[in-house]
């Protein structure tokens, strides 16, 4: 059987490999004359692997590269006419040949998934961006993937039940998992710069029970005398600066932090929203604003939604006097509330569907799930895909178009939550207005997850009083780690997650350009999987398989979910040995 030969590598490796390279911005520069081109297959040197790309998931992030070309931040103004890029970062692959120095650690036939969010010496060199990606049949992998800041960025999938198509989705599913794993720092930064901001006349007896020895520099502005004495007993260099105003905050921050921003800002008894807005702008990347207060602010605060997503800034707080109590895991949750009410804004896209599915299949996940989608076709696809799954897991699912609904989203949330508001709101649409709406739906202890990113500097109002008076969480997430992908594997192995449910369409190597247009147009409600080795496989939705390839359709589940058996039949029909 061809599929068994494919798996066992019992065939002659070709001399050349079909590839889709990008020569500039726009899909008109995708491929050579809008076609894939042949590249020679080169034997690996001692520190390289020759790998076969088995499947590639297409991602909306790919469209950002298409739109920007060499101006994309991860391409560093590369001249794509001289040095073309190659997309495809959601990859499942098989090792074909192993370089001499890598033998014993890797072997031919080994199945792996890529962790593409690669950093080397702190610089992003992501696979499918700086490093040429997986829209190719065979290519070499070396130190650019095997020796990174995180170590080797490959994950073994040999001992898993995942098909090739499902394995390539470990990357997007890992990104979903990353949204619910702890990304914020739980204590003041070791070696960082802290700013303690008080106000004249504040006589509260504050305590810093843990973490005060972490910073190397602590700037103190109008803090109570007792707290100042405690700070001076730390090992940090203490700078007293009591004459700062809204107009001079930024200039002094530039002077002290060289423009990086404060790693930790402690704001005592905040009162004015405009002050919090000004101070929040001075948080360093991955920095924390810790608010210690007893009374609500005078207004909503305009917060930078882009920085929440891309820079991982965090807002924490406490209504008591121990400053350290705002840190730690107890007041910084990241998981969905067990048996709570969760709202998924923009749930009809591929990633929104993944968040919804993740919550439905999560043991002790939300009791009530509200999924919103304004596109009628995607709305119907959501209902078809998840109504039965929700019933299976005894979850109450509402799928609505908030623009064409008998009751408003706010009214529905109030109704199902007993007027409390949502415990969790996940926004998968890069739209500041929807982020603002999501923040307004939260209850006082709620969590807002910004999964889709808007540009840094895009602000929307939020009630930050909830952060310190209750325990509200405002979080964002971008990227993933190998641990996130391992968590997907663990949950799939335990039967608590079905990554393959995300697959909506399939195609072969020749169909990649058509698939990119389909991705751009939102043609399919879920993920598009390209099988590079199946060169002549047309692009089609899984719902089209009963009519177009009935032999494969017979191997899908009753609700037309992709399976390993369906993939085996597909390879038998379309893999060309010649």
C-alpha cells in the first residue's frame, strides 16, 4: 500500500522539491509566476536534518506577511526579490536523513511538529518568517531550529494518535493553550527598576512582605515615611523624587530606565483615571502595574489593548495594605472559571472556534458558553460544529449574532449569569470596540483575554477599579512555547481535546495559492491544511468530500471531522510515486 510505503520511507527520495516562495508583498508575488518552483534536495551536513513536510496549516498570520512583505517585523526589511521568504509555520514533518553529529538523537522516520516561535540571542527568528517555512516538500533543518534560546524547537509526535493534519495544528492549538497558562510575572522583577507612587498625606501603614529585594533601583514618589524606611533597608539603590507631575512622568522615566519603562510600578491609593492612564504608559514590556487602593477610580481608564496582547503588560492589585499580596498566583489566575459563564467574541473564525472547543472539552470548564459571530455562514457553521459537542459535555451553549438578535448580548449575559456578568470573556477579533464591549461584560472578578492583537497604542476604556477592589484580570497573549504544544498533546492523549475538529478544508501543493486566497476571503470556517506531498489534490472543504472523494468521506466521523483513516485513504489516492 502506498500509505505504508510513505510512512516507512520505502521509496526513492526525489532529486528536487516543489516549493512556494514569496518575492514581495501581495499574493501576486506568491510563487514564481503564481506557480510553485522546483528546488534541489540537498544532503544534510553533519549538523543538519533533511525533513519531509507532511502537512501545513495556513494561518491569518501568514496574511500579515503577504500584506507587508519584507516590511513585516519578523523579516527585518528583507529584500524578498534577492532573498525570498517562505510561509508555513504550522508544520508536521518526518525526518528523512540525519547528519553525522545528530545521529543517536534523531533517526530517519521520526515524526515531529515544529515550534515556530523561535528566538536566538533574544531576537525573533521565527520559522515561516525569518527562517524559510514549510510550504515545500523537503528541506534542511539545522542550528537555526535545533540551537535556539529554548533549545531544539521540535516536538516528537511518534507516540501519538494524531494524523499528519492534526499534528500540524499543535502550533495554533498551542497558542490557544498559551492564553490560559501563566504569562505574567508573579513577583517583582529580579534586577528590575521599580517605581513606588504615593500621594502627600497618605498615612496608610503599608507592608512589603515579599519581593522588595528583587529590584536594583527603586524610585519613590511621595510614599509614607514608614514604607520609605522599609525600602531603604532593601539592597536596591533608592531614588527619592517627590516633585513629579503628569507632565514630567515620561521624561523622568526616560532618564531612569533609558526609555525601557519601569518593570514594576506600585500605585498607592489611585483616585484619578487620568493619572492611571499616564502611569500605565510607562510600564516596560512584560511589566506590571500594581494598584493598592480602597476606593474606585473617578472614571474608566483608557488602556493600551495592543500592549496587553503583544507586550504582556499586566494590571494587578489589592485592597489591603500588603503590597506583595497583589503578586503571586492567588490573585493572578489564568484559567477559565470552573462552571462559570464564558463569552467568546468573534468565535466563528478558526482561532475563535478553537477557543470555544477548548472550553467545551475542558474538564470542569465553563457551565455556560456564549459564542458570537456576525457572519451568517460562520454562525451556522458554529452551530453545526459545536451544538452536539456541547450536549455531550453537558454544557449550555448559545450561538448568536449580536447584530441580529432578539435580545442584546449584555441582556443575555445578565440572564444566564444571574445578573453577575461573565466570568471570562475571550476576544478573538482585532477590534478595539469589541475589546471594550468584552471588558464591560465582565463581572467584578472576571477575566478578559485578548487573543487577537491590535496595534500598540490602540486604547479602549476599562474599569481598572475592579482589579484592586475585586480581582478582575486583563490579559493578552501572543505566541507559544513547546510546553504549550506538549499540553495539547497531553490533552489529546487523555481524550480531552480533539485538534482535528479544527480542520475545515484540505488541498495539495498546487492548491496553496488558491488556499491563500480562500484564507484571505474567509471562505472556510476552520483551518485549511495543505499536504505538500499530494501535489495534485484540489482544494476542497470537508463538507464537499462526500460528493468529490466519497472514499475519503466514508472515513470521516458522522459530523465530518477529519480522521487518521481518512488521511490514509487520501494518500492512497493522491500520493504520486513517480
